[in-house]
C-alpha cells in the first residue's frame, strides 16, 4: 500500500516545528506502524536526510515508550492499543496520515515526535509508592487480599505511563495517570498507612507540573492503551477530598 | 586472569549465612561518603539502586530510556518463582535449587543457585509489601501456577504482566529514593565506557542522548545491570534498545566474559511474518499450562488447523516427554518445534510455526476461565496476527529470548575487575546453560534487593571513599576515545544503514549459531562476521550529528559492539564441543536427538579474556564442582 | 466548580418550582412572590449568597479555562476526540451565554427595567402582579424565544455539569457510571421542559393574561 504522511518535524526544544509531507510507498499491511516508520526512516537516511525521531522500545505494548498522535488520536484509531501494536492493515491504501507528538506543556518536545515525560516520574517520586525498605517485609501470605480487590488494584496498576491520557485530554490533564497509581495503592491494604499523604502529595505535584485540569471529557479512558477506567479518577477525587478535610482538622 | 569464585566453605545451606557474617561492613555514618554507580534500571538495577540508597549509600543511576520504568524487565509476562511451598505440593529450597541446576543442564555454580533458591521467598515478601498486585485466590491467599521445567506450582504472577508489576515496585522504590535525594537519576544517558584507575572500576563515561555531550561520572564502585545480548541476533524478544555495549566495553577493559554461547530460544513466540519485521513477540510460557502444542503429521500440510483431524495431529511434546508434556523446558520444547518444521510439517505460509491449541482447555475450563488467565496474551496475539486465538489455535515459533552467558562474577557478584559488580541478565551466574521460566525475575531481584546490598560493603569497606574524581587522567582518556569513536562513525558516510548491517549480522547468527550449531556453521560465521564488521567501518551511513538526539548514531554504536561481540559468541560455541541446554551442537546428540553433554571435558564455565584489537581472546575455565547434586543426563520423559 | 455548580443547580430547581406556580393562576404566583419578598433581609441574604456562588463559579471557571489553555501551548494540527460530548466541549460558551441571559433576566423580572410598561402593576389583593408581567412578557415571541434558547443552553450546560459533579466529588462508581450520563441528560431535559413550558404555554394560549380570565 502507498500512504502520504504528514509528520511533525522539530529540530529541538528551542526551535519551532512544522508538519512535513512524506510519501511512504510499498508498505506491507502486516507491518506495525513503527515498522512502517522504520522503512520510511531507512529511505530517508539513504537519501541523506535526517530520519524522523520517535520514542519506542519494547514494541510489544508494555514499556510505554511509544507516543505518537495519529490522525488526531494518541496511539491511533484502535482502542486499547499502543502505536507499536497498531498494524497498517487498519489503514486504507492512499490514506493521508497525520503524525504528531504528544502535545502538552508538561511534555516538552525534545525532537520531532520525542517528548520528555519526566513530570510523570516526579509525580511518582512525590508519593507513588509504599515506603517499605528492603528486608522489612513480613511473610507474603500474612496480608490477605480478596481476589476482587486484587483484580481491581491490578486494573489500575496496569498503567504503562505512556502519557496518552494527557495527550488525548482537551486540557492536557494527567488525572488518569495519577488516579491509576493512587487507586492501585489505596485499594491494597499495604497502601493504607500512607494513603492520605500520598494522594495529597501526588495531586499537588501534578498541579505544579503544568498539566491542565480534569473537566470530565473521558478522552483519557478512550485513548488509554490499557483501557484504565475513569472510575479511578472518581476514586482519587474521593480520596483527595477525604484527605484534604482530614488535613485541615 | 585469575578466576576465584570465592565460594564460602561449609555446607551448601550455610554458605550464604557464612558469607554475610564474614563480610566486612561499612559504618552507617560513613555510608553516604561512598558513591555507587548503577547502570541499568531493570529489576536488578532498580532494586539495587533503591536498596543501596536505603542503606545510606550515595547512588547514581543511569538508563538509556526516558524513564527508569521502561527497562525491558517490564515485558516479562509469566511470573516469578519462589520456594514458598504455599500449595503444599512438595516444594522446598532444595527442590527449587535442584530444578534450577538441572534445568541449566548442570552448567551453573551450586552455591549461587542454592542461594538464589534460599532468597526466593524473601523476594515475594518484599514485593507484596510494596503493593505488587499478585494474583489471589478467593480467600485472599496468593495464587500459584506451574511453569516449564517444574512439577510443582511455585510461580507467583500478576496476570500476564508480572515483570511490569515487579519492575514498577522496584521503580517506585527507586523513585522514592530519588525524591529523598539519595539517588541521582540520569535517564536518556548511555554508558559508553568503563573507567579503570589502578585496575579497579572507578567510573563510567556516558553520552547524554539529548545533547550528545560526552562526560564522566566517578564512583567507588560500578554496578552493571544492563541486561542481556539477545539483540545480537537482530530479531529477538528483547526491546529495540537492548544492547551489549556496557558489558562489552567492560569486557574490553578486562572483565571476563563467561559462556556467551548460552543463549535461550523461547518456544512460544509469534512467528516472523516478513523481512521488515523489527522484533519478535513472546507469548508467555504459562500458556503451555493449558495449551497443547502440535504439528501436522503430514508434510507440507496447508490445511487450516481446524481441518486437520485429531488422528493427523502430532502432539510432539506430549509424545516425546510424557511426564512433563507441554511443560518441558524451553530449550527442549524449542528444538522439538524446530525439528517438526525442519521435517516440513510446520504451520503457516513459510512453514515456520507449530500450533498452540486451547480448544481442549476451553472445553474443559470454559472460555471465561481461559480469558481470565490469559486474556491479555490472547488479546496481544489477536492484535499482531489479526487472528482470533479463542477460535483457532495460535501459531508459535521459537525466538531468541534470554542470554544465560554474561560477565563472569564471583559469589559476591564482582567481576574480574575489582569494584565492577554485575547483576541480573548481564552476569552469567545462576542459570547455567538454560534458564527455567519465571527464574529471570527471581534472579534479577535476588541480585538487586538482597545479594549485592549484602556483598558490596565488603569491597567498599576496604577503600577510602571518594578517592578518585573525574579530573583523573583516565577519565579524560576515556572521554576522548569515546568521542573519537562517535566522530568516526559519523564521518564514514557510506551507503548502507545501520539496521541493514544489523539484519545481516542477525541472519548469520540465527542461521549459523541459533537453535542448532555445527562446526561448519560456526566456522562459516567466524569467517563472515569480521567481513561484515570490516564493511561496517567502511560503508555505514549514520545520519545527523552528535550534538542532538540521534537515534541512528545510538544504534550505530550498539551494532558496532554486536559486530565484535557476535564473533566471541560464535567462538565460544565452537570451542564448547558438547551440547548442553541452550547450546546445541548437532555433532553431539544422542540417537534420539537429545543433547549430549560431555561432563568429562566441559563441566566448566568458559571465561574469555580480551587480548586487544584483532587478537584472539584467551579462554579460561572455571571448573564446576558438584558436591550436592549428582550429574545426571537431563531427562524430562 | 462542582460544589458551586451543585448549589446553583439547587437554585435552578427551586426557582423552577416557584415559577411553575404560574400554572396555578395569578393568585398563586402573586402570593408566592409576595411571600418571597416578605422574607425581607432573608431574601437579600439568599440573593447575596447566590451572587457569591455565581461569582465563585465564574472565577473557578475562568481559572480552569486559562490553566487548561496554558497546558497545551502548541495545538494539534489534527485532533479527533472520541468520547467527549458537545455539551462538555462547549461548557465555557454555554456558560457565558447563560450568564448574559441571567443579567438580562434580572433586568427583566427582578429590576424590571426592560419592560417598565408591564412590570409595575398590582393585582386585586394589592400584591405585585408578577403574573401579568410574566404572561405579557412571554406574549412577545422574541422574549419567549430568547428565554427558551437560553434554557436550552442552560440545560446543555447542566447535562454535562451534573454528570461531572459526581465524578469530581468522587461519588461516581463502576455501578453508577454507565447510568450517570442518562440520568444527567434526563434531569437536564426535565428542567428544560419545566422552564420552557411557561413561555410556550403563554404563546400557545394555555396561560392567558388575568384580564382575559374574567
């Protein structure tokens, strides 16, 4: 198949970027989207042009590195799918495809389609953990956790930290990312002791990292490759309100 | 090269206690004066960095990804072993130890493996305390599943994302320390050289992957947890960025490289679909708990699997290995699949695949149960292939997955270079010639959470902290050399892309040194690899400049190292004139086609010492002494 | 946003119930208005409270919009949202128009400056003739049309706002979530029907001026 790509090219963080048109010819529909870009890049290199930079690593949908907005949708048109797991068979021959980076103030562009997502790491630093030092744990089976609770916690913990939620949100809000971690730990007995401190610190860090606010569009859930539910945002809001009231007391 | 494994004396079960008791300690007040450099943030690296920081050491942590959370441990699916014996099915430390030694085809160090089995339970405790959402039974107790190479259920899991959840646990512990200021994190920073001062590891040279700046960091010890070298085969289940650069450059600075020929080919991967393919995707081995592996009994059978009647199906694992059946170890299962395909009975267009069939399991347990257990794996399979595995069987084929070889380390996990410690897949320590499923996570975390934090103090306590700074001449030298190498790659401006060279190397490695190796194929590879390497340095085209994010340049450096390392791997395979575990030499097999070990001549680890550019490295031996395990022919029948 | 929104919604519902007195004839409506005004300082306290709520609602909204705009300085060339609704995306616009309407509405019915000719009469009991003012005002199709349009926007605003406040206050749950959008739309629709029924009833002649009754 033949495609026309419009790709965001930006040399570095300080220079302005623009969309550049490329033709991708003889593309095999069984290729993944990133393999298609590999082919385009190989051809660019051979022509002596600068290849398109994009983040990727595991290419099996779990590391969370890949981060392309395709035709206006983070990770492209398929639900519950990272770009690396998106295959060209979902596109039509001759289609024009617009490829852009995650767009958010909190995720500055480093080059082309590569953005910096350290803001997420800083949010985790502020409380996304259970403060247990190595060696101090009791026997694992002394903590009983109902299967339903464990399953629900796992649903939240499945977040791969890719940032598609931020990219998809009309407000570039990071609520789903933060809610997933807050809820995962708040659901588990191990996370109870630090529950209130955690949600307050994580939400405040998020607010300081230039993310927008949640106005409940639920685009995050639709874009999330792990299909994490916005219910966790409600849970986080609950935890946050509770913790803020307790804090004032 | 002196290979002293420093295994503590005394009975097997008491060695680790004894080592910890004999080790020198660092006064708590002095710990912060010692700086430890940790490269890599996978299970081993992240857990080590976090734990060392908790103990009070000053840690600097480096990774090439944009966040430590993305290290490739994250992709491990199936689970983590531990000798908890929660199911009360006869498991014990002794049995986990024995299974691992046997699974490794009697090519690992007894003392190390026993320690691993001892520590396994503490790992689960630690991870549960961190909030890792392991699978639970309805009563709230931890659930276990069985895995290849074991007849007990000792594998703990978190859906099909165990590696992810364990890594996030370690990552969160690491981020906590970063927040406390005890760990300084350097993401998007690639280690390009190890710096030795007076023969001891004192720091590293790195390239900032955003600005291209080459600089150095000094420390009192260097810890490499940089993963395996599976990408030397180009196509593997590793992440695209996985590379051998850190361990290779350490090797060139004097660290012994042990058993590079031990590579594991995983039996359950999604088959290759075309030349453009950039990587292979693993389907967790846990699928073999309920899936049955088969191939047609007829050659060139192009019928769809559903049209092949039961009588014409060959459930070859169940046939050949009745007691382990579909749960035979990885090397054995992979080879059996290859045999079926070599016999012309493979599935799919290219005939490179066998079926993994869930029809029986769905009939027995219901689709809902199967969905609960393997939902995400089925989902992934459907995404990649466009086929529905609930309806028709999956097609699978072996792919390079894990590398048991790595830098040689002693019982303390220190390499032949003083002060250079190596953890996880990057070292050679525990898996011998083949690793059992769900043991990589166990080893990575054992090394990082428990072993290194207990042994490194013994080394540090003998040093004056902070004795070497980056103003030392050795750092300047390393920076200049690294910079020159980068400049050289950018200046060649030839005709072929880096990927093109990588693919060519990978094909040679897979065909000549893959699942089955012969003297002739290995000699062929030994002749071809230097040719490719020579052409690389004349004809490679690397786009862009150094002073920017340059993925083409990053790849070039890694492939250049693979082009050197591949040769060592092949040489090791050639010199090991026996078959064992993941290393199968066609000349050395039984009449039934099983691997034939040569314990008389090869019951040792081969450790390679670098001799300089263009010189043949020297092969040393560390004899493997079995005092507790009877060296038997491995049988899973 | 959620808290002020919820309280304002309370007012919208109470106000609607009051307004519906119009269907009980001039005496009911006028005496309702008479008693309401008879509350004196209490009424003014309530009005002040409402004003503060509106101002708070507006300030947080403005803050939110500004922060959200800042959060994405470089816009997408192509942006295709899939889940969000028209109501959710137009909250700011519907809010501003409803605000403009409220100002007009206050000038119209509370301060009675827009239609002085029909706004100052007394009914036979000596109470202010709110009924006459309402019915004569809505007799003008332009006034009635504007009112219905504003109510439509208000209810669009509410259809997202009501659902949203459950999420923001953390009252949403897996069980509630699938029903919430429906409940929210239904509530908005009921409020719309309630408010719009008055001008429509006047225009269609179901509610007639008091003079026409006798």
